[in-house]
C-alpha cells in the first residue's frame, strides 16, 4: 500500500470516529429530552388532577393540547424495527427539522441485519448529513429530504433524495464533483468503501434539481 493510500485510510478512519461520536451525541440529546419529559410526568398528572377537582374542563383541554405539542417534539418519528437505524434516523430528522428542512421518511427493517451497526451508522449518517448540507443552499420552502428503507428480497434497500440548488450536478468519471469541505468528500468515500466491501450496489443520480442515492446491501 502506498504512503498516499495509508494517509487517506488514516484520515477516513479519523473522520469515521468523529462521525460516530457526533451520532451518539445527537442520540444522547434526543434521549435527554425524553428523560426530561418523563421526569415532569408526575407534575403534569398532579396539575390535571387539580384542574379536574375544580371541574375546569376547558383548562384541562388546553393543558392536554400543550402536552401533546410538547410530546411531539420528543416522540420517536420513525420506527424501523432496528434500534440503531431508529436512533440515527430520528436524531438526524430532529436535526434537519431544526434547520427548517422537511423530511419524509418511510423506513422498515423487519429482519436481523447481517451488516454491522457501525457500517449502518456510517452509511445512514453520511447520507443524511450530505442531504442536510445540500438542502441548506435552498430557501426554506424548498428544503426537502426523502428517505426510504426496506428489504427487497434478501437485500437492504436504502434511498435518499434531496433537492439541490443546481439543476444537475457535475459528474467526473463515475463520481459526482463536490465543492463541499473535506469531511464531505471522505463521507462519500467511506460509503463507497463499505458498499464495495459488502458486495453491494450503489447508484447516484442528479436530475431536475434533485439528487438521489440508492444502495442495495445483501443480507445473506
């Protein structure tokens, strides 16, 4: 292996560790919000009992509406059937929404995956981060990310689509050119390496202001 290849592998490994740390921090933030809401649960019950004792149904309804809105901010958005996928997707969806990006997610993983949770984390995390980054170049009303995951026979299918400021991204060889930072480029390389190692299939397509990445990973 050449010195350059070793340097690239080292930098990719370093970026991967930073990426995993970031994911766990995002998940911890989400769970901290959930724990905080649960901690307040008894206080909410006591408040509603007090309102019920006064027979103040209007106040109870108003209080329940407030609780419903609050709960929606921490409730799990996506339940795939896979704990790691749930953690990553929900933390990234929360991050995207905080940046004014609408997310439409339809994800199901009904089987025990053969691939490692580390590989799954890197693939989903990078795809979402890239989609969020590209979306920020658009006005808020045009920001949209679509996520689809499901099993196609014995393969895990992953699809991410986001709108971009450019009608069609520039492609050099079989790869799309990126003007983003260094980490962005390593993220793409990391996805490519994982898919290749797992004998999977990867396709990227840029048409009509939308960028789509599709991945198939064998699970047998």
